[in-house]
C-alpha cells in the first residue's frame, strides 16, 4: 500500500479493492494530526480507562502495547491503537499542561509560555485637533487588533 511522505497516511491506488477502508484510515489520521491535541506526554504504556478518540505522546522507553513507539502519537480508535510518527514542525496541544509541544525533527519541545495578559486597547478619542478621518482609521485598526487578540477589548 502506498502512503504519504510525512505521516504515512494510506493513499488510494489504481485498481484497489475496499477503497473505503483506505480512505477511512487516512481520514482518521488527519483527524488526529490536524490541530492535534494530546491528553499528556511521556506515558510509557497505555493509560487505564483511555477513551476512544484520545491521543497521547509516547514516552521513552515505551512498554506493553506501545513498545517501539517512542516519541510517536498514540491514538485510541474504535479499532485499537494507531500510531503516527511525527514530522518536523508538527505541533500538538498538550491538554495536561495547557501548552503546545512541537517536534523539532529529533525531540518534542514545549513552545514558550504565552504572555499572561494582552494590553488594553488604546483610546482613539480626545486630543486638541479634530481629524475625523484619522480617528476613524485608528478606530478601525484598534478594532481589528482586538479581534485578532493583540489587545483586550474594553
């Protein structure tokens, strides 16, 4: 079976039977990896009571069902454990610590802590010179920066 270069997701091939199985496997992989979230990182074996749909970053040295899968993403599907080797630059949200982890090609690294608070949006009123067009333009810019999360809304 042919697969994608980065994550080894299965590809459909000419004349292949049961294309739905291959397609569903690829979709399941995309579901895990696109805007991925892991429950935690560093576990060496599957957690007791793991929920279908959850994923973990496998620790080293992996044991039991995860043996030989060090550093991979372990996802519990209805059909059992699926494993995905990381590609350089892959980022996963770690729900246990509330931070993103990123694969640098060799190791998983924590992204820097985000700023604790965003500054308040500046006021575009006041001043001694009246320039309605400039104030309107500044107000539009500040509004957009609030929408993007650069400033906190008032």
